C-alpha cells in the first residue's frame, strides 16, 4: 500500500502547513489549529461511505482491523503491531487480525514443510 504512504507524505508536505500548526503534536489538525476528533472522523467517513453506496458494515474501526491484518500478512513484527494499536496484550491484537485463507494456507505449508520433507532414509527406499 505504497500509495497510502505517498498520500500521507503529500498531506504533511502540502496541506498540513496551510493550517499554521507546525508545532502541534497531532498529525491531523483542523483549520482552527485543533486536533481532529474521532467523532468528526467517523462522521466524515460515514458521509463518504454512504455517498459511495458502500456497505454499512464498513466503519472506521473496520479500517483499524484491516490495517492490522494487512501488516500481519506483510510480515510486520507482532510487537510493533501491538504498539501501533495500543494494546497491552498480544492476544487483543490477535483478535483484530483476520488473515485470508490464502495467507493461512501459505503459513501452514511453511510450518509443515520441514516435517513433510523427504528424509535421506526415504530416498534410500
């Protein structure tokens, strides 16, 4: 998802400076110099989702789950993921992960491959 990195970099370089909040600790700021609140993000997300006629099940929180899932499938360290989403326990982060069947099959194959590999004794038969 390189486009996401490019989009955030573009926002930081070209949009955020227009708000005049260079020293503000938040990434997403308002035109008045405040932090964008979760309720505002959710309201805007819902408006766009509905305008695009996307399923009502699609929420900002589902994007959080997708973020964790995609990073998991890309092999990102689990401790890093846990810190990213602010979970104290890895088990909480695991609940967020909904990996694809293809990913699960690939991981299972990798895990079982050493045990299923032919041994030298098998070759001698």
